[in-house]
C-alpha cells in the first residue's frame, strides 16, 4: 500500500496537469438528471463552436481566429463548470467519493498507456 502511494505520488509529480478550481454554484438546486442534460447541452455548444466557427460546417466563418478561439474557450469552461457541478451532485446526493474516483481514473489512464510514468532522469 505504501509503495503504491509512493508510486502514485511520483506519477503525479511527473505528469503535466492543468488544475482548475471552479465554484459550487450556490443559486441552483441541480439533480443528476438536470446536470447531465446541461452537460450535454454545453458539450453541444462546444462542438458547434469548434465546427461552425472554424468553418467545418461548410459555412463561411464570419469571425476571426481570435474570436473563434475565445468562443471555444468560453464553451469549454461552461462544460467544465457543469462537470464540476455534477461532481458536487454525486458527492452530496449520492455519497460518491470524487477523490477515490480520480485515483481510479488516473490508474485507468496509466493502464491504457495514455499516461506514462517518467523517470527522474528524463
């Protein structure tokens, strides 16, 4: 167990991470179902921004690259916020441990070869 923890700590230290802290929205009473639907809506808006604003829909892109990237970024953050809201719902309403799930997620990424442990010499 201790060796597993040391191994995991080394992996966490060695991997590049994008850490984002988003607030719990305090003026909503989300359910798992409403949050899942909102997540799909936001993901659709992100896909639309990527496709349409980048000219992949066959339409001429009426906005510049910078404006398109800003829109994509806004939609991506909407997806992230909704995913974080779902985490709060799962923890508070269903007793899910997001911390434990995150550990399992990292292990899954490693087992699939998406995340590789790097030695200190690399």
